[in-house]
């Protein structure tokens, strides 16, 4: 994601080859990390581990500074960040649930 004209937060690189990392889905089928990237039509992926970038890749014509419409990905990221902040005691999930959307919703 391009940061625009805002200050950058430098992240160190500690690149690792994740292509052969395997996982098993809910149905019991095994896939590699590379399979996941191909099957999910991924355009760009960055994997952070302990504050360092361990994997970064752009596909389908995307590049580091290419703008990308996140759509449902932004909802997933927002939920993940909220869960992390709640775990650290910085966000109250019960308080967030009381948001009123008003009569227009």
C-alpha cells in the first residue's frame, strides 16, 4: 500500500522462502503457500513476522506503488486490527457493539 505523502514507518526485511510452507484447510486438503496465492487470485501480499517483512510479492501487473481497491479485504483487516487492539486492552469490543447507525440504515 502506498503511504501517500505521510511519514513512513520503516520495516526491516528478513526475507524467507514461504513457497513450500503447507497448510490444511477445513476439508482436510493440503496446500502450499504458493497454491494459496494462485488459488486466491492474490495481487499483492506482504507477510510480517515479529515486525519484519519476511515475504513480499506483487502479481497480476501490481507493483509496490500501484493503487488497489481493497473491497472485502479492508473489512478483514479492520476486524483483525480490532481484535488485536482488544487483546491488548486498547479497544473494548462491547463498547464498539453499541454503535448506533441511525434511522437511515
